[in-house]
């Protein structure tokens, strides 16, 4: 019975050839994706999304977060396929992106969780009115953020919530470094304007 699980030499060789063909095919898909081929992007997603999902799920332990990360990972592939240099297999590159995204998500959740816990601790010196004011201020901040453009929200999220240096943001978003700096400047300026309109200023945050 044990011999039934032993692969013959021809079978092993055929598997090696199959792996080599897939690697070559993956690289061809990346080349087409870099040229803007959406069908190639779909093909790569179908081929690798289950593996990527399982990988990030093992790290974040949350199906909703894992689903969101998979979308982010393949969006990054779409934006940065032209940066793929073939130094590693495409599958390895995908998992490297996935690991980075998963670690960022874990760090963000940990920081936010600690912040939530800290905010949940009542300050004996704090009156009910003061507590209500803080809650209202947080709600105003969230409302002001939603009024920014998607591009500006993305930059603020990456820099302040994901704690990414602007050089990394440029790579993730797939835009020049100077563009990141410009977007960050205007994102902060627009957010400050929205906060002032709402009766808040930076000193109040």
C-alpha cells in the first residue's frame, strides 16, 4: 500500500515541467498586466487568489479583513506590474506583497485597539459633558475625512494609519514621490479646512 504513494521518476519530472511552465506563464501574465491587459489580471487573480487568501487569513484571522487585503494585494499588482523584475517567482512576489499588507493590517489593528482601549478608560476628572464633547469631536473628524477625495483619503491612511514612509507610499500607490508629497500637502490642507468649517482646529484634536 505504501508504494501507491511513491511517485515515479517520470511523474516527478512531469510535475517539475508543469511548475516551470506555470512560472513562465505567470511571468507572461505580469508582462501583459504591465501593458494594461485586464484579462491577464483576471487570469492571474483566478490562479493565485486562493493561495493569497489562505496566506493572509493565517495571519489576520479575520475573513473580512483577509478579503479586503486580497483586493488590495491584487490592486497593487495591477498598479506595479511594470516594477516586477523577475528576481523571484511571481508567486513569491505575490506573497511578499501579501505579507507586507497583512503585517500593516495587524499593526494598524493593534494600534487602533490600544487607542480604543485607552479611550474607553473613564477619566475621573472628566465630566459627562467633556466626554460627550470628545465623542462629538471624533465623529466630526470621521465625517470630515469622508468629504476628502479618495486619493487624499488613501494617502492619509497610508501615512498616518498604516505608518508608511512617503517613499513606500509612492511604491504602493504607484505614483512618483513628488506626487505623494503634493497629495499629502493638499490632503492635510483640505482636512484642516473641513475641520475649521466644522468648528474644530488642529489644536482641538
